[in-house]
C-alpha cells in the first residue's frame, strides 16, 4: 500500500514539475521577450533598433553607439580600439600601466598625433576605452584635431570649431564631466559641409 502511494505521489510531483518548467519557459523565453520587444518598438524605436545612422539616401552608415575607424586626415579620429572596432568582440586590452605593450601602443598614438612637436595630447586620443567601441571623444580631443581636419578639407578653422560647439553634448547629463563629441555624427556633418581640397 505504501509503495502505491509513493508511486502516485512521484507521478503527481513529476507532472507538476514538468508543468512548472513549461510555464517558466513560456514566460521567460516567449512572453517576457515579446513584452520587452513591444515596449522598445513603441516607446524607443530608434534605440531599440540599434541607433542606426543613415545618410541622405537612407543607407546605413553605422550606429551612434558603436565607434568606427576613421583614419583619413579630413575626418576626426576616434579613440584607439583594443578590438580593432569589432563590435562582435568588445573589450579592453587589460594591459597594466607597467606593461611594455601598453607603453608602445601609447607611443604609437603619440607619434600619430604629433607629440614630437611638443604638443599636449588629450588622454582619450592615446588610450583605448574599456569596450574598445566608445563612439565619443572629448571636446578637447576634437579641438586638438580641428586644425588637421580644417586644413585637409580646405575649411576655415572657425567653421570646424563652430561645428564642434554645435555637436558637443553631455549624454550622461551631470554624470558626464566634460562635453563629448560623437565622432560618426560630426564626421557626417563635415561631409555635408562639402568642401575638400
């Protein structure tokens, strides 16, 4: 008699467990993602779809949230990236300040930005961010590059610095200690200005 009760109890508990698993899977794997997707598409469609930036023809040029490599002199350059701007492999170099490889990377960037001329270079131009995909540089870093960009485009320096003032933003509000420039957006604005030598 006891064995029969134990067997019935086991079958009942197993059935209950299976139902709980399926209800949990339905809630977590179907209903919850569906609700979050619907809220994102309704309340914040631009952000929910990747903050994609398009040109005047509607072609996607990139994301407002992911850095891209710009290396031509007529463009503002982003921070260095430890992952070569690959969004599928976000991450920092994790090199300590005493690591010779980190020092060599910084020296390369210092040379690229003209440290030989004795210029003080903003830190964010020679060091990578933790993700390697930071789309912003500081306003100081952008102003440091303004002369090169203006010269390469044949524009007055005042035009370029005015553009920087227009695009300077504090995306984190009071938590952003200094104004930032979104490199992709300001480079697109430069292209809209046109003129190049």
